[in-house]
C-alpha cells in the first residue's frame, strides 16, 4: 500500500490511518469496526487533525457501530490529545500510561510554545517541529479504564488483545493485537523509517518489546509513525538499538559526553533514517542504563537535539 494520508484497509473492517511524513507529531492511528461499536487505536496531536480523521472514519464505520472505545497506546500527546472529541467513548490505557498522561497535558505544551522565543535553541527547535499543531484550549481527556499486563476486548466478532510492553518508549506502552488477522498496532514501539526516541526506557526493555511483538508473528505491522510495515521493520529497530547500545557503551567507558558520543557514532545502515537528532536522547538514556545518572530534563534534551540537528 502507498504511504498516503488517510485510511488504509489492512483487513476486512480493520483500518490504519496514516500521516506522512511520520516525523515529529505526525502519528498514525487505527480503526477496528464492529456492528455494535468500533474501537479507535489512538487519537492525534490536536483537535483539528483528530476531527479530520474522525470524519473520514465515519464513512467506514457501521451505522449502528460508531466508535465506542478508544485505546491510547501511550501518553505522548500525538497519540492522545484528540481524546476530547470522542464524547462518551470508553478510553482504555495501561495504568502507567494514565499516570504519565497528566504530567504533560495540552495546556503545558501550549504554554511551552507561547514561551518558545525565550527558550533559546530548545525553543527554536520546538517551534520548528511543533508549529503545525495547535495545543490551545485542548482539554485533557484521561483514560476511564486502565489495565496491567494484558486484557482482551470484543469488537463485533473479533477478539482484540491489549498487551502492556512498557516501560520502553514511555512509561506505559501497549500494543493492540488482532491474532486472527495477523495485525499489530504498535504505537511508538515501532518508528518505521525514522529514529525512535527513548523517553523512559531502559533500552533493553524496548528490545524485549520488539521481540515480544515478533513472537506474535504478525503479517501486518501498523507503526506509531511511518508507513505500514512487516516484521522486518521490528528486526531493524531491534538491530538499531543493539548497535547503539554497544557503540554508546564504548564511548561511555571512554568518558565522552552523550552529545559528543551521538556525533561520533557511525550508525551504518541506520544513518539514513529521519529525525537523526534523536540519537542524542537515546544515548542519554543508554548512559543512564549504564549507571551514569538520569538524563537531563526534556528542554535540555531538546537543546541538545537542536545542536545535533544543526
């Protein structure tokens, strides 16, 4: 299937909603339709984008089966800030995701964007990557139901499994698995064609999450960002983290700063992935995993990513 904006049917009544180019904030979502209620996998970064998506989804949901359930795969705003448009739908996420969601509400993002001019390089970077989105007057709609480890839902005649695989990308990552159809919606456990970013970790957990999804033996993988994928993309991401771990360890032992290490590491076949500035955030996470202390705050990381991008 082509990588174009909008709905792509990946099985009978199962849809991926894609947003090229898959970079900062341009996330994917999913729709699983049922005669008595449909399930939405993630909302988008602001209300305008989410409304556009819901309008398109309305054309393929059964008349008696509007969206009644939303699953947020994790707490990043580009996967949950649109929740407020879902009215009375049940919102499901891991307990850790629900806790994390209140830590960076849309109001905080809006305030950061308003003050970006005073934040130096980090502020300019924020304006560059997030200016297409509007966070003003976006209410935070938090999960109404939480789970740990795993739960199964029924959507029409389908069984939909929600599997907790975090902490990895964030504190509360989950994937959505349709075993009969061979489909997994990974949220940001998979960035396809772009560098991932480790907000939580440890990185070993993310590698394990890739292995767990591979063990499900899917045929279609819907990533959190980027075009539709096969399991080969998960193998690539696993290899990326394994390479980055070994290379970062050498530089950690040699006393390099994370920023200098990120500039120095040769990523080989992964070097062409987009958003390469995220490597410094990932190296910071690995340095923490090696015992080097917690990474800096998000604004400092943004400043270092801006430096790497330059």
